[in-house]
């Protein structure tokens, strides 16, 4: 699961398959750290991966994206 997603990320980034904006988002810290977090949660808690947990993971990820986008637009530019 997560290992194959990492391999796909390396492949897509290396061969420049996606447009720059999408590739930068997929390779961003939020996505990479969230996938690592999911790996740790599923491995160390023994949680069973079901359809419901995948929907919850997607919903939490979208909430994080929205939250950080709002914070980015509210926060004044420092440069």
C-alpha cells in the first residue's frame, strides 16, 4: 500500500509525468508526512484497513489541506 505509493511518487517525480503544480503538491511535506503517519498508525495500533478507514483517512487529509490553505491565506506574508 504505502510502499507502492512511495514508489509511484518517486517514478512520477523522476520522469516528470505530471504538471509541475500537481507534482509539487504530491511531493509536499503535508502529503509525505501524512502517508508516513498513516503507516505508523496502521502498523503500531494494529488497526484493520477497511473501506471506512480509507474514507476517514481521505476526509482527515482533505480537512488538513483546507485548514492549512486557510491559515496560509490568513497569515500575512513575511517577505
